[in-house]
C-alpha cells in the first residue's frame, strides 16, 4: 500500500536517505529485492502509464471529481519520478565515478 501521507517527491540528500525512504520508494514502484536496472525502468514506465493525468480526462462528467482525480494523478506522477530518482541514486552505480 502506498503511503500518501508522506510525499516522496522531495528527494532527500544522499547522506540522509534512510532504509524507510528506500522501502517507501520500492513500494511506490512495486519492486522487491533483487531487481535489475531493466526491472526498475519497467516499473517506472508502468507506474507512469497508470498515473498519467490525461487518462482521467473522460472518466467522469463531474468537474470536481475529475479535478480531484487529476490532482491525485499529478501527485502520484511526481512521487513515481522521485522514487525512481532515489532508487537510481542508491542502487545504480554512477559511471562518472570511474
């Protein structure tokens, strides 16, 4: 279950990333250990497709319900992007360090 009470799109600095942050990011992306870079990329694509705000355009004739769903999708899109950035930072080695 995704914890919507704690926004993830404000990715903390690398020095202050906790195990809880990593677990939350993995939960958002629907990943478990072990995973590959391809699994990470696929999870990001699937979640972004699921939460694309434009998918909610024709689902209802009620403007307030549409606005609510659209904002939720925007928030989840930011959360998925931040989760991907955090997991990439922690688990994918940076080639420029070599």
